[in-house]
């Protein structure tokens, strides 16, 4: 099972130097994936959770490809309706080629209504636009001019629509920050959808929180609690057949980005236990 890290590409403590150090730290610790999120316009609803500066994932990952050697790069998740499908196809294909094939394209439908309005994209059509983007991107990649190779597409979300999208169009299912019960329930629904569609269940690639505590946590999300609880969560996900798990050390306060060493220490502690 691959283990990755969601690197904060936003917030008051984020800068090119910090992002470079994030990449080197995550790769040196032996993680398999380095992923980052996406917003185009930092509208008030976005800024409340992910304030500026917000570094574009394609631009930043292309730059970090040059300061890393082994680690796979990815988006968790690119908001599909914000860009023309052929632009996404070209940018992803270029990034995959420039990085030596080290790209995973995580895709989601988005949630920030004000950002959709600022971009002139109809919020109510975001699911359909996402389906169209995935289909168009795959068609474009079959053109030799894109030189895309095989770029895995991970589909985010746990709604019924997201599960159908994953089964029909995705390589892997990429839900975010679930509880243990929520994970089991959503996984059962995914299997039901796959059976109804008469298709194989996609690979599993959840993104879970990483919040270490000194004492065990009872009512929690996956990845929350003592290091022993977190390692047990990873073992459970592996037993469920997860192909990859992305750890998200950003708990929710933008001030956390000013202290990346705290997040690096948590990642190092988990990595040590996994070894």
C-alpha cells in the first residue's frame, strides 16, 4: 500500500522555500506520494479555510518535480469544472512527461459557491461538467500529440453521484477525511454501485486526517488519535484493499502553516512506526 502526504499549498506560512522543504522532507521520509489541493479564486468562502497565498497545483507540482527524484506527484483534488478539459489534458500530460511519469490526477466537483460565481461556472452543473471533463481528458490522452502515457485518475467524493462517477470513469476512489464508520458504509455503497453497473470495484485511495494526540480518541475520524490508533487505521485500510492512503496533516487552522516542523514531526513519527 502506498502512503502519501497532502502538502498545504496555501496559508500565511506557505512560501516557495517552505514548499521546497516540504517536498524534500516528504521524499526523504520515504513517502510515496506528494499531493496538493486546488482553488483558483480565493473568495471569502475559500479564504475562511484556505487563505492566500494559494499556489496553483499544476504550477507548483511542475516546479517540485525538479527538486524531487522518486516521489509521485498529484492533485487532491483538482476542481474539474474550473478549467477547460483540453487545458487540463494538456497540463497534466506535460506534467507527467516532465516528471518522468510521476503524476496522479485527483479530480472533484468542488464546493465553494462564491468561487464558482467568480469564475462564471454554474454550480448546479458541476457534476455533469466533471463527468464531461474526465471523458474528454481520456479521449485527448489517446492522441499521440499529448504523449500522456497512463495517468491514473482518482475521483473524490462519497455522494451517490461521486460513487457512480468513480465506478464509470475513475481508476480509484479518493474520499476525504472519513470516520471509521463512514468509511465502511461508503465502501459498502461503492461495492453496491459497482455491482449494479456490472463493473469492477475501482482501486481505493482515501485521504485521511493526520492529527496525533497523547491520549486515545474515541469519537474520531480516521487518522486521529495516538500514533498506535493511526497505524491501526492504516492496517485496517490495507486489509480493506486500499491501494494508497494520503495523510493530511493540516487539521484546519491556517496558522498551522506557520509551523511546518510540527507537521513534519507528526509525519516522521508515523513513518517510524510503519517501518
